[in-house]
């Protein structure tokens, strides 16, 4: 079985500061990993995904994440936060593609102050 | 925009009633998954349908059931509603092609059980 742990239910940054949202996974086989963003009263939007190609994955809105097998981590970063980045972020894992299901972490709320 | 729509957007029911939630997938997507997102939690997998057959199920009782139709629409039915069924229900559609699959989420239906 796979699982995801997101460290920190809330992260606060100032506008222009580095964003770092942490995600650690547990999986018995090489995983596929995803980051989704959820704005208030909306569904989930895919930011980026790792599917065993390059370990550094670039996504939308300037976000990127690095897969580190030795640390079982897939942390999400953005060099400079914008006010519009304030949202909840979910890390998710699936075992494989095709007939797969996503297992989500509990989410991290990103707060951006002026 | 993910091309996935859900109806209704909000719904209020009383305990013991039955509810049907609907999802319209992206054209051509052969897989639909349903998730329950309780307040303050990450989405939890309910079940997945592939080509109109149930393809996997999470830890949800049989009173949660579903259907997938040839026109890329699907339904989630919940019988004998309980207070704990209050949540945001998300559907996600995807196209399984070889080793490539990304789930695209709809905006969700928020269900309140009184």
C-alpha cells in the first residue's frame, strides 16, 4: 500500500519569498507522484507530475518538484511567492499508470502575506 | 478548465435519504474515479470505473455505488445517508493510454447531510 505525508498543515510566506511544501511518500514499488492545487470552493488542478522520467519536474505557475528516491520525498518549490498562490496544495501518489488510483496527503494550506 | 463538470454544485439532504451526483467527463476519457473530501482532509478514493465496469474500490460501504455511461457521463449514488457523508465529492476523468494517465478533476459537489 502507498501513503503520503505532508509536513505542515499550514505554511506562511511573504510575497516574493521562497515557497517550500514538503511531501514524503511510502510505496512498495516505484511510484508516480503528483501535486495538485485547490483554490477555495473549487476542484483540484494538476500542478505537476513525476512518472519516472526526469527527477526534477517543472509544472505550471512557476512551481517545480524534485523526486529524491533516497529520501522518499517529492517537495514542491517556487522561487518567489505571489499572492495568487494562496491555496491548499495536495501531494498524491499512485502505484502505476492505468487502472491506478490516487492516494492523497492531508494537504498544506499556503498563506501568502504582502 | 479541465473539461470535467459536476452537478449539482451544492446539495442538502437529510439522514436516511438517497442522493445521486453526476459527472460529465472529457470526451474520449474511458476512466472515471470518484473521491470524497471531508472538511480539512485530502480526497479519499471511493471507486473507479473503466469502460462502464467497476475497476477498483476504496474503503467505502456498498451503499456507495456508481455507474458509468457510454457518453462519458457517470453517477455516484449514496443510499441511507449518514451525517458523516457530508463532504465535497469529486470526480476525475482520465484516458488510460499505455503508461500515461493524468486524472482531471471536476469542481465537485458539496453535500450536506442534516
